[in-house]
């Protein structure tokens, strides 16, 4: 039943345009009529019902109408961890009361707020805010994930800039207010005791707030497959629930007449349920914590009702309830990583102790998640099992208890003890991070596999299905051979493929032909362009399974951040005047060495941008930033090449005069001006350029 419901919701996410609600309702009704005669029709009914539920939830979100440029007041609660960036905070707010001048109809369930507040905001706090509404289309995207879809399903139907704010007092009878106040105490105590990075470790391990850890630290833990240790995982919730069970049993047994009426074990199990949910809420109700709370609740209820506890049923129930509450969870990476890791542990059996059991469990989790990680991120960490075996005992059995004790002493206002435990956590996590950095220097610690290789993913999934069969199944271990195609790096197309990446106002072009790859950069002067270009380039390199490009043609000294690894760089003529300029052979000049299949065009000028052609015609010309004199000189000195070229790629910063001169010199060519956030993909096939058109806007994408 759960699988059928999941298939129904998953089938909905394959549509870019929302189907009519009556279609799945008709199928569900037809299935109900067949159930009396044919029991399998119940699965069809459940699948169609889940599909209809997803459409209804999407319709509710599409009914939100968010005006732009309107000032209003709202009172609500912060429901996400505030992120500090570009000198302002960003967080989600659940409105509780709207002012009379607020949008009247179709109000969103959550607002994305950005701006400055008079004091540091904490998740769970209630604020009275004065806001100025903005367009949803103005929100930044990400090359790694479809943020528009995630925002849509999360109910983030409005965005506004802060004008003024006031923190509301804690309500005596509101549990959420007390949880937020306790979280604020831990944040303040850890920040007073430690520096920002060290306090970030304490906050991540105790209350699930990891926004103070720098991106470099997160990258180390992601590359080693240990990032799950810096979030509130199911093990944290289980520890708190187990502690509540043990403590309540001990206290209950001290009162004999209570024991005579209700067994202490029953009372302990009942107390573990609210303890699990309270800590999951205290940690921000992230997917791993919510999943663990549902599984603990299911196991506790099964025990109280005298029924056997089936971990698979508990996991399935948790997944179903999370997906029904938010159908968009099925397209979130964290949902599948959490479920996949727990499913692997359930498949091999859990509950054993000892280093062999730990090694076996980490091996199973790493193998199970390998296809998912390769398909989503384009890379696999081969040192993940060893890193987890070394680090998990240090973090789960030492750092987490110390962080929780430090948080408890902070709540009890025992400053000296809280500082002592916080410093112990910081020292240990510094040592753990240093150990992980050492492991990353091992050869082949990470392998770039690329994404989109469906046949390799299918082979890996088939192999895993056989590998996790019961022990004793013939040929079970040989099924791991199905993982081999996944570990082989992706090979590029034999055709030339050009990708214009979103680099803001700059120009960033990635090309690949067979095993050769390279980039062309220009005009990345603005910090926002360097950041967005670096993110887009990192994403496409992971997708293609490329760790280092063969050629980097730099039309000026600007560069994306972080800078890509390149086997060789070429600079424009005149680059010798730049600090640390390249040797003479690395200039974009016709008398130098060029990337395979490419040729440089040199102008009779002391300084010029990089101008490169590809093909025998030449067929494609790529031009850096140039003024009108450079374009006229290019037409005068290489007019024959411009008449034969079929496509020209140039930065959008060229003015009207430069564009007119370029169009006149290459009348037969298609000219594409890159920049201003424009992206696209072109492929040279059979003597002509094929431009891949972007898909039609999906129902979850905001309209400009």
C-alpha cells in the first residue's frame, strides 16, 4: 500500500504541467468498484488517490496570489534556521496574523524574509515585522537543485524585504516559544564561549543549527561521506528518546503504588514518544529527525498494543506520512538519503554491537547510497566507509553527549560547566576535521562519475537488489559487479558541445568533445558573477564527471570562484603585464599552441581579447570582450574567416556599435551574446549547430 501511494506521488512529479484533478479521481473511483471482485485493484485505487492528493495540494499552492511592491505588517514564527549572507539574514516565517493592508486573498503558508533585525533571529521565535513584498522571480536559483520546485512544495509563496521588526515576548503557555527560548540560550552560551566556527560545531550537534560552520568545513564532511554527523540524525533522536525511557522508568519504580497500577516499562515507552517529538522540534524538525520520531512512535505503539515491531513497516509509515504532509519531499535529496541509509541498516539487521557490526553497517550504507549519490551529485566517496568507521564513535559516543550536556548546563545557567563541555566538543571536532582532511589526500578518495547515465544506474540498482537478498542466496556477492559501470568516469560525446553557464553579467562557456574539455571566461568582474559562475561551473563539471578541464581560455584576468582546476591556461595578448603572467607559449596567439581542434586569431595590436575558432571552416568563433576598434580590426584582418563561420559566441557586454560591426562582418553567422544570466546548450552535429531550446515553464516556477 505504501509503495503504491509512493508511486502515485512520484508519478505526479514527472509532469511539468499539472493534470486535471478529475482524471485520477475517476481512476480511483473505478478501482473502488473493482475491489469487490479483484483485490489488486485496491493498489490502483491507492495509487490514483495519492496522485489526486498531490494535485490537490499543488492546486492549493497555485491559489496563492502574491502582489509586488506592497507594504504591510505580519506577526509570525521563524520556522527555518536563519542564514547570514551579504550582510543580511534570510529565513522562513509562518504568518499567524496579517495586518489590514496585507494581501487580502491567497495568502501563502510561509514567507521568505530577508533583511536586518535589531537582534540575532533564532528559529522558533515570534516576531512582529514590517515588510515590503517582492517578486518570487527575483529569488536566486541553484545549479545543483531545482529551488523553485522545493520552494513551491514547501509552501514558500511569498518573498519580502524587512523594513522593521520587533521580537515578541515568550508566551507562558506556548511550548514552541519555550523551545525557541531554550535554543536561543544555547546559541548565546556557545557563541560567548567559543569562536564562530567552534561554536558552529556545538550548535550543529546539539540543536541542529549549522549556519555558523564555513562552507569549507561542510565540503570536507561531504567529500568524506560524513556530513550526516553535522545534522540532527535519527540516532540523536533515538538517544534522547532512550534517555527519556530510562529516566522515567527509574523515577516510576521509586513509587510502589504507581508501579502496582501501571508497569514502569509501559510508562517509559509512553514518555519516549513526546521526548522524541520534542527533541525533533527542538532541532528544527528536519527530515531525518521527523523520520526517526515517526519510527519511534510506530515502534512504541506496536509494543503497547502487543503487536510485533516491524522496522520495515515503521520506515514505510514514516516515509508515507512525510510525503503526504509535503508531496515535494519526494524530490528532495535529504529525504532519499535518510530513507536509503535506514533501509540499508534494516536490510542487514541492526542492534548488534562491536566494531565488526559497525564496519558491516557502514559498508552496507555506503554501497546502498552509491547509486543515489552518483546519480544526484556525479561523484562517489570511496573512503566513506573507512571515514565513518573511524569518526562515528568519536562523534556519536563522545562529541554528541558532551554537546548535549553542555547545552543542558547552559539551560541550567551553569556557565562554568557549559563552557568546559563546549570547549571539549570544539577540541574533539577540530581533531575529527583534521583526520578527515588527511583521508581526503588518499589517492582515489573521490571518483567523479558524472550524472545522467541511466544504464549504469540501472545496473547498480539491479546489483543492489540482489546484494541485499537474504544471506545464503547464490551469487549474492557477485551482484556487486553491477556497481562497476557506475565507477567508470563518463565519456563525452563525439560531437562538440557548448554550454553557456549562468554567470550573471559575465561570460562563461564550457565545451566538451570526446575526452577533451575546456572553458572560456570573460567579464567576471562583479563578485556576484564570480560566485554564480563558479557554482554553475562546479555543477556542470560534476554532471560530466570532469575533475580538471584540459584548457582554460581567459579573455581577461577575472575568474569564477572557486577557480577550476585546469591542465593549462591561455591568456590574452598583453597578459605579460599582469602579476604572475603566463609564459609566452600560453598566450591566445596564432603562433602559439592551441587546444586540440582550435585555432587562435591574432590581431596586429599590442593588447587584444582571446579570439578562438573551431572547425575547418572555421565553423564556430568565440570572442572575448572587445571594443569597436577591435571588432573592426577583426573584420579587416580576418574577414574571410568571419564570412565562413556559422556561429559566433560573444559577451553580452558588447555595445550596439560593436554588435552592428560584428553582424555586418559575419552576415551568414548566428551570433549568440552570452551574459546577463542567459544560459543555453549547443551541439555541433552533421555540419550544423543544434540549439537545445529550454523547456516550457513548469507549474511550480514563479512567473516574472
